[in-house]
C-alpha cells in the first residue's frame, strides 16, 4: 500500500519525545516510492491518452497523485517537526552543543543548527540583547502596577 | 532622560545614592509600564501585534545609559568602603527588570514569527507589523528551512515535485494563527455594545471600563490594537 512507510515515519515521530536517530533509510524509501508512483502516472496517462475523461482512468491517476502528495507531506512534516524540536532544545539549553544528541542528527540537520545559531546571534546583536538569557523574571517584578 | 530632584527638603538629608534613584524618572517608569503591557499583550495574543518601534528604541537608550552609569559607579566604588552600595544594587535590579521585559517582548514575537514564518511574510498585515530586523530574520529563517527540506528530501524527488506548497488539495497545510482562541481581557475604556462572535444571531455584549471577560480573540482584535482592552 502506498504511503505506509510515510505513515510509519510520522508514527515514529509521534511516539518519541525528543530526537531519535535520523531515519535516513525511511526517507530514502519514501523518495523511491514516490518516484515510482510518478512513473506510473506518466505511463498511465500515455497509455490511456484518448480515454482520459473516463472515470476509471481519472480515478487511478487521482489515487497516484494523492499518494504522492501524502508521501511528500509526511516526509516534510517529519523534517519540520525535528527542526522544531531542535530549536526548542537550543532555546532551553542555550547554545550548549548537545554533543550526545548530535549523533542523532543528520549532517543536514547539524548544518541547519549551526546556521540557525548564527542567524539568531545576528538578530540578538542587532537588537542588543541576548534573547536566550534568563527566562524567569526576578521576584517582585509583578508587584508594581 | 530627566533627572527629577525631590523638591522637598528630604532630598538633602537622604544619602547621596538614594537621591540618585530619581534618575529613573516618572516618564521612564511610564514607558516601562507600557512595555510591560505590550509584552503581556504579545504573550497572550495568538497573532503578532504591531511592533512598538519608538518604545523599544527609547528603552534601549535608557538601558545603555544606565548600564554605562552603573559600570562607572562600580568602577569608582570597587576599591572603596562603600563597595556594596544599596542604591547601586537597586539600580542594577531595576535595569535588570527592564531588560527582562524587553527580552520577553522580543522573544515572544520571534517565536511567533518562527512558528508561522512563511505566512507572516506573505500576509501584508503581518509583514507590516515586523521591525526591519525581524523581517530580515523571517526571510532568512524561511530560506534556511526550505534549503534544509531540499537537501534532506526534495532533491531525491523528480524536479516537478520539488516545490513546498501550502495547500494539499483542498486542505490548507499551513493554517493561520488560532484567531478564535479564548483570551482573558480587561476592558480599560468604555467600548459599548460590541459583537463578540462571528455569528450574527449571538448577542452583542456591553463592554464597560473595568470589566474582565474571557472571549474569543477574533472579534476583539481591533480593540486590543487600539488599546481599549488589555490581555491577561
């Protein structure tokens, strides 16, 4: 069934709290599956060129198309969510390079993290404050109106 | 920054450093109150609010001046007997609070930008609410993320599929901020009867000064912006 690897990937993400090792192989499988579905679309369209307005043909192409979209969506959601978690950790633990966990990141993710750090640093500089410093107010802040 | 001297005779008998507490004059404490209000509104609002350019600018200046004065004084006192001056300590705490407010304000905005970066950039209203630095940040943030998607996955797909779309058929994959979220609000000025929901058959509510309500955010958006209500 199309999209089962993609669904598993998303499920893996949902069942974990932080960052499991980057699932390179699942993503690769999804990419291959997607490419083969695309080929099926092209071959179906060329084979049934004259009958494209028939509901069966349309339905087939539609199923392929939706599967492709779904695969893409799952893969991107996986990547996006991981980035979100990475950013969250960076904010909570400051710029400690979480060495143990960086083993779970892909090369691209490690690259993203260092570029993100730089981007954040540039913004903090332009503003003049380190935004990731102390996140709790000193006591007595809320006493005045 | 005005240095208000206490008009009464008490100023003469107060220790020198206590009189210097007047450095943070009433103007500035008003600005600080405004910043606190802006920070709280930003914290509880589901969408990004207009950037308080002049407020931020002025308070940044205040912080810089105060920091310089504090450093100077610390240096001057470092070897003397009055090393642990209460006045100096209080001023450090005070300026620390202002810095905290500014940081919290900017951080809450930044997180909102990160959460909905692409939408913030494409939507004219939200784009106009960003400061120049925030705009640059948002642009670079989106670029960074899309580059990551390309190199991690999309490059393995045929060219036709390499775009990152917002819609998947008829499902909007990147929904806007949750404008219908409930928020607690405190009415500052008399607003009169206003509609509080999109449903025209629902009753309109009278919002008088001093009232506290828990309402959906969307119908009262403009009131928050105009300052008639504060979020809690």
